[in-house]
C-alpha cells in the first residue's frame, strides 16, 4: 500500500508587491522651482524700479529696525536722515526720482537714439546717391557732364557739386547766367530731390582770380552768391518746393576744391547739400542766433 501512495506536490506561489507609485513627485518639485524663479525675477524687478531713497530706507530698517520704526517710519529712506523731514533732501528731489528719470541716464539714451537716427539717415543718403548716379548715366545730356557732377556723402548729408572744366564752364564768364547744359543738369537733379523730404543748402564758389571790378565793388563774393541764387531759381522752376531751401550762400574762393591750385577751374562750382536733420537744425539754430 505504501508503494502505491502518490507523492505530495507542493506548489509555492511567490507574491510580488507592486512598486510604489512615484509619478507625481516631480511635479511638486517643478512647481516649487517655478515659484522660486518667479519670486526671484519679481525681486529683481522691484529692486530695479525702487528709488535709491527707498532702498536706503529698507537697508536702514534691517540694520536698526527699532530705531527706524520709532524715528523715521516707512518713509525714512526718502531723505538723507533717518529723522522724518530731516536731511538735505527735504523736497525729495533725489529719493523719489526713478533711476530712468535721472538727467545723465536720459542724456545717454537721447545720444544713442540720435546716433542711431543719424546712421539710418546717412544710409538713405547713400541710397539717394546711387539713384542720382543712375539718373546721370541714363540721361543723354547728363552723361556728357558725368565728369563735372561730383556726388559724395558727408557729415552734413548728400553733397552734389557741379564744377567747371576749362572748356566747359557752368556759367558765362563773370556772370550768374547758367549755360543750357547746366540748366538741364539742375532740373534733373531737382526731379530726384523731389522724392526726399530733407531740406537743402546751396553754396556758390569761385576760383581765386580777382574780379575785374576789384574787391570793393562787385567781387567774387557777390558773384558766388548770385550764382547760388541762380541755381536755386532753376531748382524751383523744375518744381522743387521753396520750403526745402534752408540756406543759400556765396563763399567766393574761401573753400577751394583743389587747394593745391587756387586758379583751377574746378574751384568754380555750385554745391547742393541734401541736409541731415542734425545739419538742418544746426543751420536753423545758427541763423536764429545771428543778430
């Protein structure tokens, strides 16, 4: 009977415990981090927008809180003394002024803005120079005068100069009367300048050869001024607005184009400057201050 007994089979089942759930723990840590960063940036903003007097008052409070609370209160940092109403800044001209309202800060900002505006304006002048040169190349009459029309960009703006050559002057000898080709050149210049809002300065120049009548009579000063006015009238006849003119002057032979040769025909010229805003303001300010 014992040999016929079936063996006992024992089955052991191991129960495995599931791992604890950690899916939400990182969210709490991240929320704490975001809150801390928000508080940090809020603190930085408050420090940047708080006046120097208020910052001093806060610092005094943490150094001697009882003294400030009894003597100065919340506004003790508004003056140079912890006693309310004391110190040199009684009108709170410094303690209550924001950092961005300080004169030196405003001057720096204004200077930077003016430099940026000037840079943009000079870039527009360079683009206008390219358009002017293209007009000269395409125009049948102006292309023949290409060597006598000089265009460059200066601190005052775009300068267009119509200069004389030995055998091809812009004016009759000793006269403000324009040659026909010079008149055509000025009218084409006027058509291009009509596209810009900037105002103009026109100056007449002569060489160093004395005028026949002598310096006490009708001299190079009168001749250069008359030629500048003749150029102005021609620009207006081509449709340019009178309001664009800021200054029309005769400079005689005081500013030679060729300094090495005062008698060079190139020194006889008309100079038209498309002025920058700053140059325009300087010219208007100088004119108003002249008695």
